[in-house]
C-alpha cells in the first residue's frame, strides 16, 4: 500500500512538472514593455555604458527606488526589484523573470509546508508528501491564475505583487511555528525574521501590505488568547508592518499618485467591497477551487492524530475572519481610486481567496476529527483514493478549455508566441540598422499571455517616453 501511495505521489509530481514546462517555455518569448522600461532605464544605461560592477548596479537600482518613492506610488521595496528586470542584460533574457517567479512560488510553498510540518505537525508528512503538495499547489496557481500576463510574464506587474503575497504566506508560517517552540532563542530568531519580512512586504504594494497586517493581527489575537502576555512578542512584527505601511502611505510618491484619483467615502468603500466579494465568491468557486479543496481534504486526512492541529475555536469564527480579510483587501484599492484595480490586483484577490479556502477546509476537517464527530478509522484508505482523485482532477482541470495551460499550449503551437517575440526583436534590429531620430513601426501582434501593452502614435505617451529614456531612440506606431 505504501509503495502504491509513493508511486501516486511521484506520478502527480511528474504531471505537475509537465504542466509547468510550457509556462516556462512561454516565458522565453516575452519581452520588456511599458513600465518595465521606465523603471529599469537607469540600470540599463549603466550596464550599456560598460559599468558591470554589481555594487554600482545595485546602487543604481536603489536610486531608482528612492526616485519612485518620492515621485510615484511611494513603494520603498518593489521599485528596487523592478529596476533589475532581466531584460537590462538582454531582451531575450527577459523571460527569466517569469521562470524565477514560478520557482519562487514553489520554494515558498515548500518552505512554508516544511517548517509547519517540522514544528507544528510533528513531522506528519515525509519529504515526498511535502514536495507533492508544493508542486500541486504551484500547478493549480499556474492553471487558474486570473491573469498570466500581469501575474507571470509582464515583469513589472508580476513582481510588483505576486512575490509579496508568497512572502506574506511565509511570514504567517513563521509565526505559527513561533507558537509551538519552547526555546527563547529560537522564538526571537523567528520574530526577527518575521519583522524583516513584514517591513519588506509593507514596501511592496498596498494590497499585500494590508493583507499581511490583517493576517498578523489575526495571529496576534489568537496567540494572545492562547498564551497571554508572552504572545505579545508577535506584536513586534505587527508593529514593524504598521510602521512600513505608514512610511509608504506618507510617501510623496503616494500623494502624487493619489492626486490622479478621487477618494471614496468609508461607507461607500465597505458596501462596494462587500458586493465585489460576493461576486468573487461566485467567480472563484469553480473546478479549480473544487480541486484545491480535494487537496485540502487529503492534507487534513493525513493529519491523523488528534492534536496534530489544535482547534480550540469554532471554525465559523475563522470563516468569518476570512471574509473580513477578503473585504479588507478589496477596500485597499477602492478607497483611494474608486475601483478594484488592474488584473494584477485581482491575481492577489484570487490567491488570497484560494489560500483562505484551503486553510479553512483543513481546519474544519481537523475540528471535526478532534471532537470525534467522525471516526477516522471509517475512512481507512480514503487518503489513497483522494490521491488518485487529485491526479485525475489535475489532468481534467489542466485540459479545461478555460485553463491557462491550454491557452499557453495553444500559443506555443500555433506560433502566436513566436510571432510576438519576432516582432519585438525586429524593432531592436531596426534601431541597430537605422540612424533616423524617429522610427515608425507597426503594432505588435496580440497574445493573451505575453502581450501587455504597446507603444503609441503619440510621442508624449509615457510608453514612448519610457522607450526613449531606455534606448535613447524614438519609436512611434503608424496609425
């Protein structure tokens, strides 16, 4: 029986790898565009000048970060990374950003599950099981992510949001581990690590910064409820997150961006956020969500011992808190702008919804088991059945017409991705072969995955200005 389970797990990991490969291949057809050029122009010019000193390049990225903190958005972490998009070395290496992001998702998921398994769940899972859950989670994200363009392939949009969500997941995992260890030294190590992560997250973007604060508040309240005064150590990370959020909120760049929008009232924001949350529930509870719940069910059934997951609180309380968190992050973009943001923001809404759904499913099952409402012996072999079901569901979900996997595969096979990359490369070659001050080019072919934006016929458009600042040449679209 054990050998069959191991075989199933290996097959599932291999299927997940097969799902990831086309996404990575697609990445190599993507090219820098729009804000990529605005944020990384200074770094690109530094490298082009022949200065390859890594410290000087990092200093230039830091200068970019300070500039945008004072002039636009006020984010003190993300602009540093956006200035270092891989296209500054070569446009054909730009897609490395998406590949690294996929690896980052997998690593963060694996690390979070590993430390929870080691300290919270008494090593209930072996390494292969941890790897399987990590690969399945990453595959589900790739299959169901609302916008692959702004969540994977457009560096500026993807790296401005997605990494900070996964850092938030890591942060909460560290604090959950903190609740279970006895060593004061280790406790302080985890608090310091969490505080560093909190400060980094708060400077990434407004939505994940507020998400991190809300989850820290939730963990802090629960920890104080369980351990009283000692748990106030967690307040250090919470306070650092608030400090970072304040630094970002009060930045000159934040005020500059806010001046482009009209603030909404608190009541209007709360009502509209709740309505949007109801809409998201309807949109997000689909086949991909059902599959994730199956993974959560298997995960919970593997925690066979009573006490593997402590369940002192009625799961309805956690579900209500999850709804509050979802409505809270929806308020973040609506309050200053009057809308819920671009697709890259909806990626965070979706990731949060899926993560909270997973956590609630696991907690509900463990809560039922801990109260002997279900005899686990009656479900002997169910875990293997669910493992097989996950494999089948993974393949079915992957092959759904609406899945990102099908979309990526289609564009790789029919040449859409290749045509897009060739059109971009033709522009670079045109600049090399022509000495004209202004060059006129045709619009890029569309792609539902790697096309985000193109130049304009208007030379004063920020995209055209960004191209000029980056390459020192003017490119204009023909009407």
